[in-house]
C-alpha cells in the first residue's frame, strides 16, 4: 500500500518541486511549473499597457482646442458635453444651456420614462433640470395683454414691429380648477374693464367662503377667445396676444372698445397694429363696418363706401367666405337667379358629375353636399377654373352657375394665390365685388325675389366688400411706407387662429373636435407650444 503511494502522481510532483526549489528563489521562475501564474502576469502586463495607452489618448484629446462640428446640433452638443464632463463626478456635471433646452423638448414630447432611459444612455441633464427649464418659460396668463412678450418675440426674430390681430374662439371644457402657482380659481368668466378687456386674476382663493361665492354668482367659461398677433412675415407663426374664457355673449360695442385699447397699448411698445381679421362672426363684422364705413356717404355713389385713408385694415377670412358661398349654392332649397332666365343651381354640378367622366372634373357627390359646411377642399374642387368651362360645354343653361363658381375662385385666389402680382389681386377681388353689387341691385328691383332668400347672404356681401377695400388699403399702406415686401395678404386670415387651435387639439385626445382642456390646462398647453417654437429658434441660431 505504501509502495503505491510513493509512486502516485501527487508524490512524484512533490519530489520534482523540491528539486526545483533548491536553486530557485523567485516566483516568476516557476513559470513552466505554474502556467496559471504565468497567464496572470501576462494579463497584468496587458492592463498596464492599456492604461498607459488610455492615459496618452486622454492627454492628446485634452490638447485639442476645437472639436470638429457636424451637421447635427444635438450630436455636437452631446460630444462637447461628454468631453467636458469626462473626468467629473456625477455631482459636478455641467450642461450647456442649449442641451438643457433639448432635454426639455425631449421631456415634453416624450414620456418621463423615455427621458429617464435616454438620460442613462446619453449625457443628458437630470429630470429635474429638464423640468425646471420647461416651467421657467414665460407663462400665458388668462386675460393679460402680452405686448411686452410680443415685442421680444418680434425682436428675437428680427421682424418689423407690425402685426395683424386675428380673433377667433373655440369651445373648451367648462371645468373650474385651482391654480396653486397664482392662488387663483380658473374657469369663471373674467369681468371686463371700461375698455372691454378682461381683468386677469379676478378670482383669488383667499377663503372658502369667497370660493363658494364664486360658484354661486359667477358664470363658467365654455369658450376660449384668442387674439393672435400675426407678424408680417411668411415664415413666422402667430403670437398669442390675449386669451380668456368667455360665454360668447359680448356685443359689437365691446369689440370696438377692445380694439381701441389694443391699438393704444401697441403704440406704447412701438408696435403697429396694421389691421384686424375675423371669420365672419356677425359681431366682429358689424364692428369692422362701424370703424371703416363712411359716416357721411356720397349720395352719387349708393354702394358700400369705406373711409379713404383708414389707419387699419379690416379683412374677413377668405376660406370661411368661400365655404359660405359654396353652401349657399349647394343648398337645394335656395334659388339663385341671375336675370330672368338664368339660375345658379346645384343641379348643374350634379348633371356634370353624372354625364361627364370623373377624370375631367374630379368631382364627387360629397363635394356638392350642403351639410358639410366646413369642407374647404370641396370648395377648391368646385371652384377650379376647369369646372366652369366644362359646365358651359356639357350642361345647357349653366352660365349662371359657371359665373358663380368663377366668383368663388376670384374671392379665394385674390388672397391665397402667392404668385399673383398686386394688380392681379386687385382685379381678382374687385370683379366679385362689382358682380355682387349688380346682382343685389337687380334682385332688389325684381318682384318675387328678395335679397334674404335669393342672394348669397348679407354676411358674404359685406365680407366681399370689406376684403376688396381692405386689399386696396393694405396695398396703399405698403406702398406709401416704402415697404412693398410686407404686402402679404394671405397672412391676414383667421386661419392662423385655426392652426393654433389644431395644435392645441393635437396635444389632447385623438380625433377630438374641440380643444379638450379647461382654461387652466389651456394656459399650460399654450406655454408648451410657445416653448417648442422658441426652442427650435434657439437651437437653429
């Protein structure tokens, strides 16, 4: 048994090591006998070599004074921030102001979890930093007239201090909420001062009894009324000059007083209000006619007469005007006579759709449906210059309908077509103006016809007259001031308000037809939209 142990593998290895140890005093000399120790030493050598290479690389990067720029703003910011914070601990990290803006934009557009994930993978600021950058931005306050912010808005974009005020309203949720930042109750209608402007911060939450009184005596706002200031620049969005809740029970006299106050405040900030625009609201239309029409009309000229040298321009939205003209034509119960033997009728368009192939006119039955009153695409299709030509060629006795469609096209293109010269615009808008004048004059002298039942409508007639005179006044103003480049009539439209409302709606419930927010939430949404616009401007500079 002992003989077997002596010759075992373990005993033989011990005797071998004893012989080697007699002449060996260093552990590194056991490399052949200790392969594991040999690999460890080689690994240590590799680590030392790699550390030296990394140190040399960092020293060489530290000597570079300028990082090459790319075509991407965010990539440059991330590279610069990573290089700056490479040797700092997490408490000493510093971030560029532009990167903070980018972080706030990502935090706003994405979710909190998405931003947290990105901040762990990329050199982004903390969530608190991104949130503070967003909430430190200027906040729209209900009822406040923001000419100070409007002046900064124009100057930061190097725009002339000339704006067009555009007014419109949209329905909101009538919810009463508490704003902890201002200690105000939001959602009640603000009282108006002597100038027709709402008084901001009229409902402080100072006591429970006072809040209860608000609910008992004050009326809830169901609409948001916005006054947008559109700069005379084709590449600039409108600025929200005033926003407040309302019940839409104001009068034309209130509007006139508000306009006078807005003009006075604008002069204090060296901002010129070039004109006003609306969407055909009867009260706004009445206010415009009151301010622009002659107080002493000329007897020899029985038509619409505006003040020759009016300081402001008053224009009604051409898109709403086009939809009203189309709805009147396509209404089956309306007869539109043009002379004793000619009538404009939806039936002529129906006959064209039925008898002529669609590849020539592109019309469908839904395009001549009078129920869809806001379908502007159908207005563009039926007023296409090809349609009147096809009507005259293929539909008997359709000359009146063709003339009516030409009128719609002229009303729209005078303001919408950016390729027309000023003289062509004047011709386009004044042809319909003379057309409706003669048509209305003839109807009033015919038995059996009335302007109320057989005319386009008094509202559309007044809108066409206002637009015709307003275009001339706008052209003269730009000419006399030596600024012909500011003659941009397609900007004088309530569509700027509509575009803002669509942006607000897109931040809420999908497919919602109204701004699905209360007054307080609307303030916050306005701030976010304006912050995104300002962020894009700052990052592109």
